[in-house]
C-alpha cells in the first residue's frame, strides 16, 4: 500500500513559512506584501478560487486587493487596470484569474503584467529565467509540487521522470524543474505513441492532462511516485464505474451525490502499485495557493 502524499498538510507548512516571513518584514518596519487579484466575469469556479485565495491571504497577513470586472469588459480596459496595478507601489503581485471571458486575450493580459509582479510565473521573462536555471518567480503548481517532493525526501537525481501534459502552466515548467534537479525527463501527451508503456518507465509520474482516471494502475511502474495534478469533476455513472472500480466509497458517493472530484490517475489502483501517491482532493490542489503566496512574499522582498 502506497504512502499518501498529503498536499493539505504541506500547504499548511508552506503558508506558515509565508506568515513568518510577513511577520519578519513587519518587524523590520516594512509593509505587508500586497496581492491584487483581477476577476473578470462570473465563472463560478473562479469565484470560489478567488475567495479561497483571499482567505489564505488573510491567514498569513498578506494584503489582498480584489478587482472585479464585468464579463463584457473591453480588452483596453483590462489592459489599463493592469497598467495601474503595475505602477502601484503597494501592489507586489498581480494575478489575472483564468479563464477570461470570450473576446479577451489571456496571453496579452498575462504578458502585460510586470515580470517583477507576475506571481503566477507565466510571463515569458520568468519562463525564460526558469529555462536558464536562474532565480525568478516560477509557476505556482509545479514549484509547490517540487517542494512537496523535497519535504518527503524524494531523491530526483538520476531518476526517470515522466510528465504527462505539456501546458505552460504545469507540464513544461515541471519538466524544467525536474531537469534542474538532475532527473531524466520525458514529456508525454495525447499524441505520444504507446502512452502506457512510456508511463511504465517512470520512477516519478506527474499527471497533468485533465482527463479523469486516464492513468490506470497497470500503467505504473511498481514503486513509482505519483503526483496527480488533475482535478476533474465526474458526473457520469458509467465513467465512474469504469475508473472507480478500486474505490467503492468514491463510486458510492457518485451514486448518492451525483458528482465527485478525481484526478487523472485512478487513485485506488495506484495505491496498490506505487510507493507514494497524491490524493484528489487534498493533494496538489491546496499547494497551488500556497505556492502563489510564497511568490507574493518573494516579490515583496525583492521590491522591499
């Protein structure tokens, strides 16, 4: 039976480190870090996420500024708000909540944020610093995953790591961070030939494709470490019966509640094969906000 890598517990450790860092700033007569969140439109999931971020900021002493814009906001108006936040000395970090409503250019908005205030780590300059192995604000989810692995003593040097997914948010930066720690890295994706065989080569598998239960237990190398970044909502009973065969409790919850959350990996099957697995929920999800606030403190310390 695999060890469960508790992301919630590690997120709490990361947030406590941020809280102590904020207190240290105040003891030196410096202000608390300021994080501005821009929310455009009425996407329910985005509203929940922003609310959780605000609560986390309050917990660690970071000042949170929320800017809520209607769904019909023009690109020029969004650009102007970002410009004002870039120029505001009380704002150390800027986060534009994705997805943006149709008609707005996400990349244009993200690239307009000052690299020094890009707490999501998505700006091309910060991505380039990561590529060169230089200090910078790094994408929150993969950097927090690396922190989780380090806490649990996972030695990455020389291992075979497979990153399933190639997004700029998780897959690509995760691969670069693993390379930085001397892992041998393969990036796999939907067009990879014989994907199960590639996954079976992995001493460490990072799944980040957003497809519920894609990775079966038979795809895993015995003793592998599995980091499941996927967070998927399953409502289909037929799909649930297929991917939750080894999780009768989750299947029962699906039948009674009509929907459950799961990852890209079949957790019950993975627990019988892997040495360590992150659960969903309670695994990588809580780490993302902890990584964001870690970046906000880092940005403030650089800006003084």
